[in-house]
């Protein structure tokens, strides 16, 4: 009984420490470097931002996370060390997500328009804070749904738009994903999976469901060269950017608000709402991605009117995270297009 009591006390102490432990992001050496993890008021809401780079004069690369509600701040520093030498990297937790989520605050009225307005205001803040006229805007997964709209509304703010795991027509994308999973299951002889997946086609066409993500993961169409689930676990437990309370915020926001935001994006596809982008546009897709379909993304890009040019880039060894799965290739591409001084 004494041992159990001691263990209980120790566990309680660890939980309290985890909840209250201060968070930060490691310093970067250099006179003109920047490494900040803090909140900034955007449109009346405190949003968490993380800025990291070896030289504040470098081009700004602003990432918009996906999910919805699924921040990449907990683990992304693991992958971006080399990027920080060439670019100033900015991440933020969207309104009602991750460290930007406030307990007992109702975010049910937050829509994609809210997120777009926040992103535009944040862009203006970041550009002014770092003394630059424009930023490079990169959306990932659901983040592309927000970022594409922001680039459409305020193209003058952005040097370019990069869609990584670009969202397009949701039904077409999900049907592509379903068919890829069915083909993979057939190749492996998993008859029960094949039959079940085939039974979902009509529900997907009616926008009732998505291709089940555990099947997408099972057949290697989510991530192939990284373990994103383990990255999050390690980030929550070992990295200083998130503590236990922040982790609870992230999961609470996802549970409460993700489904409504996903439904909104499904009911209002980008292919209908954004038909022109007056910035240079690049879609970066992983060949094996079935979270967002490369084929559907390319069809969308082909239909987009882009007066300043557009390009589709297919990463040959990646699924949904080409920027991490093929990080060196991604950085080389970024430097070729945005660091012509090198």
C-alpha cells in the first residue's frame, strides 16, 4: 500500500509538472538569428506563432497547418534545421487549435473565412515584424484550403503560393484514394478489405464519409519515409514547444471542431470557389499520397488561371508529407526557386 501511495503521489507530481511546464523553442546562434515561440494578437484573438531562422534577412516561409486543428509545431523543428539556414520559417496554431485553443471558449462559429482573415492579418504582421514586403506562403493538407483562398484574396502579400498535399475537389480526391486502397488490398490478397472498401463508394460520392484513414495508413498512402504518429508522440513527450496542457488543448479542439470544418471544405470545394491565383503557384505532391490525391490536385492546377505561372511537382518517394519525407529534395527545390543568390 505504501508503494502504491508513493507511486500515486509521483504520478500526480509528474502530471502537474507536465501541465505547468514552461514551453520554448531552442535558441539559434547568430547575431541576426531569430527563435521565438509566443502569442500575438490577430483579429482580436491570441494566436501562437513560432519563428525560427539563422538570418532574419532570409526569405520568409509561412506554413499553414492542416488537420483541421492539427498543429505541426510539436515536432516540425526536427525536420527544418537545414531550412532555417536559408529561410525564416514561421508556423502558427490556427484559431481554436493547439496552443491557440482556450478552454471554455466556443469556436463553433469559426469557419474557413475566419481562418483566411486570420492568415491575411498574420501575414501582414509577420512581413512588418521582419521588415519584408512579401512572404512565401505554404499550405499543407487542409491548410491548403485556407492558404489558397488567402492567396486568391490578397495576392500582393505573397511572393508565391506552395500547396503541399493540395486539397482540390474532395469527392474526386477521396474516390482516387479509395481506388488506390482497393488496388493495394487486391494485390495483397486482402479480400475482406477489398469488399468493405468497395462498399463505401456511394457514401463517398454522397459526401457522407471519407476513405477510412486507417486503411490509407495501412496501405502506405499516408506516410512512407517518416512515422508522423511517432513524431507527434515524441514531440509531446520530449520537445519543449508543447507541454501536457497544450497536448490536451490540441486533442480537445480536434474532437470538438474538426468534423465541422472538414464538412465545410467538402461542401465548398476549392475547384468551385478559387479559379484564379495571381501569384506564382506550385503544387508539391507525394506520388503515393492518398490523404489528398495527386491526380485530383493536378486536374485542379490544370484548370486554374495563373497569370504568373504554375507548376506541378511530384515527389517520387513520398506520400502525404513530401516536405519531410524527402526533406533534402524539398530544400533543394526551395533554394532553386527562391534563393537564386546561392
